[in-house]
């Protein structure tokens, strides 16, 4: 496994030849990114021992994002009239007049991932188009569907990473999505699978099993094979992206922090991703600290929420106090570059929680606490770094 010193050396040598133009208050070469060109795009840097994203013009950026933004939540029979009369049935108008201004007023500076639950254990809704992202006009991350081995999904078979079909699929995903997004200054970077089931499974997808049988990790031969598969997976996906987009960060798989993640997997990922991303609904503060210290990589809490479990009806509330405490603590972690809330923007009858209800009324109690927390972090970044 390449160690952190080797990564830093690589980053320095690459940086020296590119004329990065990043302000001197940040460590030149402190970030060994996979980017061929960092200047003018989101990248990574360090200040006062703290990792940060850097904006396209070199400013420190701690990503505070909201996930799961789907206009279908406004198309139930009881609220379809709002969609038709207020937004003229236009997703573009909805983003411009509702999503973007609300996110900014609530203190969020990023859209973490737009796709939303449709039906439990089914595939999520579609991603935004490039025109919808441009209408949003704020930083965002985009998920690339190289594989659909999400721990919450029950229908899709695993890919054979050795097959030519899968390599061709990776190239298709990259040329259909990355080529179009390659010059977008608001794009932070690309996620891959949401909680891939490398060596674990859930009850609803036990029929397919994990991507690799964990029993085989008991032998040296099995561990070697997993390492080879992981390297093939991460190299193929990385190379497909870089053929069409040399600029943007690779945020990689959004690992489930509470599921097994063998070293054979994450060690092979390290040369091909820029950040280690995690979902964690149990103990994100401890786990992100552990992963940063273990690998030296910047870490991102890409999906998490504290939810009020008790409710009188179908819907549940986000926990604003939990959110504020978690965000503040993550900001104190020198390896953490941000936190994306597992929202959603507007509640639907599957996820059952959101910052807006089905009639577009905000959850004032909890949204207010989130807004205050977001503004506090933004102020700290602006004044302390």
C-alpha cells in the first residue's frame, strides 16, 4: 500500500509542473489529487493543519450539503396543483424559485446528491441534467452509476469487473455524463456507488450476496483475488472518467461506515480517488476520525442524519440539535472536508422526512437550528482560514 509520504511526494511533483495558481496560504502539493489540471476547478488544500476543498478561485470551502432533491414530491394528488400553478410543471422553474433560494437561505452551500428514494429498496430517482445544475447555480456533486450494488437496492445483479461489457459500460457512463460536465466550475466531483456491498449484504438483497464472498478472505489466495478485483474496479472507473474529464475531483464510493471494508478494497482505491466518502447513521464523528488517521486522506461525511424516531403520523422530523452538534464536531476534525445531510429537501411518503412538507411549509424548528449551525461554520471558514 502506498503510504501518505509517497502520496505527498507524488502530489508535489505533479503540482510543480502545472502552475496551479492556488494561493500561498495553502500548502502547495499537500493534496495529491488525481486531477491533471486543478487551477480553475474545485480541488484540495491544507491550512493550519486542516484539509479543505478549494473553490475554482482558490478560496477555502467546507462543503455543507443537502441530499435528495426530487420534484416528484410535489406531484402527489394533494399537491399537484402547486406544481402546475406555481411552477408551470417546470423543474427548471422549481429549482430557480424554490430549491436554490431555500438552500442558500438555510446556509447550505452544496447540493450533495440530488437522487431520492422512490420506493423502498428500489432504485433512486434520476440525477439532474446539466441545464438543471446550471439553473441551480451553486456547487454540487454528481453520482456516476458504474455499478448499482447499493446496500439498499434489491434488484440489480453484480457486474463482472473482468468483463469487456463492464469496461465498455464504464466508458459509456463517462462519455455520456463526464464529457458533458467536464468544464462545469460548480461541479465539485464525482461519487460512485452508494454503500457498495463489497463483502456485506442486507436481508433484501441476500439473494445476490456481496460482490465478494467474505469467507474467501480467510485465505491468502482469496485476499489476493479481492485486491486484484478492487484495483481493476478503481482503475477502470478512474481511467474512464479521466478520458473525458481531467479536471474534477473523484469522491469515489460512498462507503457504509458500519459495514466491513477490507483493506484490500480501500488500499487499492487510494491511488485512484481524491477523498474517502462515507455514509454513517451511527457514529460518524468517531468513524471519520479513524479513517482519516488510518489513511491520511481527506474524508467526507457524504450521507447521514439524526431523525426523531417518535412521531404521531407517517412523517418524521430531522433532528436539528443532532445536526448542529455533528456539523460543529466534524469541522473540528482536521481531515474532514464537509457534511452532506441525508435530507430530503421535501418529504415524500417513502423517505418520510424532509425540510419542507408536502405543501412546501418548512420545518421551522429544525431548519432554524440547521441554518444557525451552517452560518456559524461559514463564518469560521471566512474569518479563521
